[in-house]
C-alpha cells in the first residue's frame, strides 16, 4: 500500500483537506484519526477504551519553550493504528498537528539547534519545521532506520539499523532451497520475547551530514553478533553522544548462545569517532548497565546499573563516572527505590528523576554536590518521562482512571498542571470510576499497599462483585498506571470493585519487599493476595459470595495456584499467559537467567533443596483440587511463557470436567494485541465474569 505524505499547517488545514481526500481516494489509503465512538449514558466500553488517543514520544525543545509529541489512534474496522506529530508551547498553548499522513510517524527528537523536529517515517529520517510544517527528508540510505541521534553540532547523525550478521535460515544455508523457511540453530538463545533469531542484529551506524542530508553511513560494530540497543525493549535511550561529539557511549550485551541466555550482563562501551576504536567502560559489573548520558559539561557519565548478575529486578542504581578518568560510584544508596527517567539540569548541579514510593512513581531531585535526594511530588499517580523546560518539568502522568497526558510540574512546590488534554473531550462524556490506596495487614503483620477501584456512582448501600488482580512479574512496580490490556477503569465501569494488592515481590515498596518473592513463589505472596481479598470482602458493600481472581504471566501462575488452594473463596478464575507447569517452564522459556534466579536451579537437580522447594509449588501439582470455572488466555507468539502452558492448563481442566474456556491469539505475543483481538479479549473477559459473578 502506498504511503502518502502531505504538508499542512493548522492554519491551512482546510485548504489541504480536499487535496488529502483526493490522494486518499487515489491511493486507496485512509488516514486514521480520532474515531467517532458512541457513548451511552456515560458508560465506558471496550470500544471507548480503543478510542483514546495515546500520547507518546514526548520531547522538549532545547530552548525549553515547546513540546513535540505523537498521538496514536486506533481503527477497529481497519485493525491498525496511526501516529501523528504534534507541537505545543510548554504551557499548553498554540497546539498544532504537524503531520497528517497514512504513514506512521515516531521516534521524535528536536535537533540540537532547535530549528526542526526530527522523526522517522517508513524507515527514513525526516525533519519538520515546527512553525510552517515544511518537511525535509534527511536520509536516503538503502537500509531501514529504527532509531537515530543527532550529534550535538549537527554535523553527524547515528542510526540504529537491523543488520544481517549470521546465516541461520534454510534458504541461506542451501542455495537450491530459496523458499525454505526453516531455522537451524546450534546454541541458545534462538528466540526472544516474540521473535525467532534470524541472524539480524541492531547495530549503530554513523554518517556525516552535508547540507542537511546524509547518504553514506558506517557500521561501528562491523561483524559483531550483538544488539545495540539491546532487545527486545531497548531504544536510543541506551546510546548517547558526548557533548563535544567525539564519542558515542552505548549499551550492549556482548555475549552469545548459552552465556547470553543465562546472564544479564550488559555493559557500556565507548566508541571514539576519530580513530574508530571501542573500549569497555564497565568491567566486572555483572548486572545490567544501560541508559548512559553525559553531564552538560561532559565531565561525568551517568547511567543505570544493577549490582547482581542474573537478577532482572534488582535495584537500578544511579552510577556516576568521572570522564574520561573512569572512577565510578553509586550515588543512589540513600534511596530504597530504582531511579529512572534521569535528566540533568543545564548547569549539571541537579538530576531530576522518578522513583516508586509506596507503589507510585514520584518526582525527585538529586543534588549532585551533596548526594541527597528530595521528593518533589506526592499523590496517587504515576509520573514518567521527565524533561526540562526552563525552571519547570515536563512529564507524562497517569492514574488508574486517567490515560497518559502531558503535565507541567513546578519542582519548587510539586504542583502539576495538565497541558495536553488529548482525551479531555472523551473523558468529559464518561462516568468515571474512583479509586483509593489502602494499607492492609498481611499474615506476617506487614502493611501492604492495595489499590481499590470502585464503579462509577459507587453506592455503599448496594452489593458489588469483586475482582482480585494477581499481578505479574513477579517483580515490578504496581503503580496507578493506565493499561490498555488490563484496564481497571473499564472493569470497574462494568460494575465490579477491583482489588489490586501489591503483594510480596512488587518493586515499589522497597528492595527487601521485592526480593522476598524469589525462590518463594506461591507462598507468602499468595497469603498476601488472600489477606487483601479477605479484608475487602468484609466491607458491607462487598458481595463476598461472588469473587473472581485474574492475572497475567506470574499473575496467571497465581491464578492456577489459587485454583488448587482457595477453598471456595472464588467463583471464577481467568489466567492470561500464565505459568502452569514450572518444571516445563524452566527449559522452554528464552531468558534462562530469569528461571535460574527465580527458582534457584534446575528441576532435575534433586540435591538442590532450594530449587526443589520452588518446583514443589508448581500449580500442576494441585489440579486434583480444581473445581472452579476457569478461563485461559494465551498468545501463540509468547516466547517468555510458551503457549503450551496455557494449553496444558485448559486441557487439564477439560479432562477434569471443570468448566473452562480457551482464548488463543495465534499471531499475538505476550503483551500487544491488535484492535480487533483486543476487543475480542475484553468482550470475552466480561462475558466470562458476568456469567459467574453477577447475580441474575
């Protein structure tokens, strides 16, 4: 399908519209924008959820006066999405839509000079004038670009490009079998997240800019079978230019095969542009090291680092290195949380960041000279993506009942004001749920954060069915985020009270709380879940006879485990991408380090008491007690928790005569669903729980 690029300023939008319509008709394309969704009586629905504009790729201009961002809309009939580029002043004034094409724009960044906004479209780099919308194609190379960073002087640009390094397909190995689609492997790790290893690797390329154009680029990692940025989730935040433009520092996990599968050891590397030499910056640091950035004067390098190798949920430390001498230190020991979204001030004296406190990401300021942290905000919301705009901070913020919007925060007093209002018109038409944070006593006398989300127009004189959310991970912050897969706003709007306990293992209640779940699955964490739902079920408005439990990934494990231990508490279960047989999960997942750390060893190591205790808590050992309706949901392209886990659970329920339902997505992975599959998932979710939990 041909992609159409048009140039329109907002003042000339009417003049351009007829041209765009003709182009769309001629090419057979249509531009996906905000859908027209029907709302009845203020009722939230799956269709309304998919009508929200999703704010992303936010970046502030170098002078701190404007914000560029993308908004993505989804079309259910076309089963796809589209993103466009917008710009506004940092007080929210003068909003303009800069692009309007059938292509997808993304990966925004202001040029260091602030004269244009750079973005990717169809694998090419473009610049757009934020005032008049004039577009210029910057790259004309054959390869498709996945990411970019301009050098500070705008004389060079680096690209992230997928590069063929190895032959591993049947067609590549045998010249006479050009239609073969087989893969051949001799080592781990042959698949990751949702993709099979195909011999292509993320590589960093550098090219000169001449008169605003780049045509020739050079691979700085020639022949290396490694990813930079790292897969599956790394982006250009894992790469940085030095302020003088002489050096590129990047994140890479330079391991292969079994070593790659069993280790988390990514490191920082420095590439000198002039002599094309690379040196290792973080030797003898076995955990993740990533996300480097220089201080404005170029004298210090800041990055995130985990101390313990093999443990993906260790605390992310803030590390500072004197540049280029190399002396380094952890400057975040005083903070019992993982700092993220690190942002230097122009004078290099302060680093702004977010960190989870009581399961909500708050804004902090770190004073470089004194080494002290100051919490700037409080409240039941999640702040992310911190950027500077003069003496203010530009951030995104969510709650359980508010999708991401852009806010301006005054660091002097922590006051925040929304400036984007992408979804205000839609939100104003809805009857919104409410939510609160409660502290619930656990069986070992700890205070556990528990979120409770109430239906719109909640009436304490009525009775409401309950849904217990068993969170995944098993680590991770359980903050007031806004999910398009597990959306508590949507659930509560259907008449459920949703109970979300930050049980043992979550990462927003301190590292000791987080560490407690490793090698202890299905033990105290399950007691935490039950303590929360037992406490809420005693409320006078709670229908204690109609409670459901749900969860994904490790949360699915919790559901399968509860199905064998709950003793009648629950009337229905739903497990999404859940772990059913831990013994089979160990050798079939892709990131082997995760299973090794969490279980403490292999299931066949009968002398390893820690590992044997872990595998003794596998849900498949408890199926003799299964007697409650259960729905199983899985994606066939989920390589973290293979879909055979879901099949095994569903097949077992069927053989036991337990009422059960299976929802499979043959082309989807662990997390992301297309619009139509997303609607199917949400409709099936409510049909299942409505059938079993709502009094007829």
